[in-house]
C-alpha cells in the first residue's frame, strides 16, 4: 500500500489526518431536549436546534411574588424550573400552561436535571427530574406527576445544577453528580438516591460538574480545578488558578475552558492527568480586565478553528480562540452578563447552517450574535434582568427572569 501510494502522498495524508485529529467533536444537547444546566455533561452550552432569525415571542407567563435565578431544563415537551420561593414548576413548552407543581420548603436557585426512564418496558422506571434546593435537599420528582421518588440531604445549599452520567459498568442505573456549598461533590444512584461516593474540597462548589476525558471536573471556590476519576470517584489531580470560581468548565476534546472571579479566562488540558505545572495551556486577562466571570463558557465552530464564548461582568460577550486564547471579538451588552450563553445553529436561505450565540444580561437585553464576528442577528428587550441562562430545544428558546416572568421564543416561519 505504501509503495503504491508513494511517500510524498503518504505524508500529505498523515498531515491531513493530524489536522483532522486536532479538531475534536463539539458535544451538544439533542435537538428536542435541554436536559441539564449546560445542555450536556461536557458542559458546552450548545444545542442541536436550528433556529431562524428573527425569533418571535411564542408566549410569556408571569408568576407573581416570586423570582427565578435557575436555568430552565426541557424534555418531552415540558419545561422544568424551580423558583426562589420553593415552588418547582412543570410547564408545557408549547403554551406555558402548568402541568404540575411541587411546593418545597426552600427556594431553587440551580437548574434541575432530567433522567430518562423506561416506564414503557416491563418493570421499567419513570423519567425523573432531579433538583436541589437552598436547604441542601436533593429531590427526584416523577417527571409526569411531580410525586417525590426519593430525597437526599446535603449540609449546604445546592447552587449548581446536577449532571446525569451513565453507570461506568454500563449495567446499573444512571448516576447523579451534584455539588453543594458544603464543599462536597456527591454521586447518587438515579434510581434510589443512594449515595455511591463523595469527594470534598476546601471551599464551596457552585458549578455543574463537567465530564471530560474520563474525569469529573469541578471549578471550586477554593481557587482550584479539581479532577475526579469518573469510574471510581477517586481524586485524580488539581490545578491552581488565580482565585475562586463558580462557573462550569466547558469541555472540548481533553481541554476545559472557564473564567474566574479574578477576571482570568483559562484553557486547561486535563489529559493524561491535570496538575498545576503542566496543564494550563493558556490564560488570558483581557485589556481592561478585572471584571469577574460568573458566566460559564460555550463552545462554537469558527472559520479558523473552535471558539470559547463567554459573558463577562464587564457588560460584554467575548470570543476566544481555542487554539491560542486570542480574543477574536467583543460584543457590548447593556448589563452584566452573568447568565451563560448558548450556541445554536442558524437557518439561512441559500446557505449552510451558520451558528449564533444567544446571551442575556442583567438589564433585560437578549441578543443573538453571529459566532464568527459577534454581529447582532436579533435582539429583544425583556424589561427585566436575567441571572439564569437560556435553554434551547425543539426550535424554542426559554428564559426565566428575575421578575418572575418566563419567556418563550420560537422560529420565524
């Protein structure tokens, strides 16, 4: 084969293969669902949905005497979200009508997570929605009825959404990963809520756990990125950063991307094993920095390679080159961008689908920006601020605001 091909052609093939290998697949949520805070366990904040712009308002619904900080999740045509006064809502994605609600004793500031069941099979289990509250209670609710399936108590508030992962053996029930402000990460059986293992760090955990390259990754308030072996729950390494963070690392290949309270944005390589001396691929503190990152990053394709896009408290959305950390564009917003942006595909007549990033700020502006250069494709003034992030599924964008209003936007036909 080599003789027939020739060494020159072989070299070209090998170079091309190496180039392809440098472009890992970007994980994303399925088109019809947004089952956890950042869409998928890799934390990319990316949806498979294709949207046409400008979007139109499908519906809005105001809930009196309450507020939302959580990111909605979406599954099976239903929106699931808890409010700060302790009511957990299941709403129709199509109309916003209530399907059921659960009243707890404490508020919900974190997103829930959806666990698909197998109720149609003999001996199957129902789908569950798992949510943690400010008292540290993690509950699994029947996704169809809202009935409590199990409860598990932690010693601190749950302020980061759970992640759902498969059993390492491939034979057992799914597992729930959830961090809390008691500085612990716990792994629970999705079937029973039984604690399988836990891992503690030196300070609070406020992020959704990310799973990349066989590691569970948490960016902690102790100023470190922690890696835990996903199969065993044993510590696998850590990387010191410039200060605390509560953002969820976004994974691409064997790297993660996130910002800190100190205003530094990182790319950290976690394979073969993360450590402070070798794992920081680059770190950037943009000019005029000092503005904290409380938004988690999202990953998008770019013309010259993938981008990490993130909101900043400096009232902007920024895009960094994954390869070298260069800031490629900065799009101003009206308010601080604490809500985490989401990437979607864009349907454009006569063109292959492009992509856009949807961001919301504390001044109530929602904007869709072209990922290539940050130009505005669509914007909307909700008249209220957003702390929770957008959720995208089935061609719809859902946001929940600080004044108790849930907004749903859909395709322009």
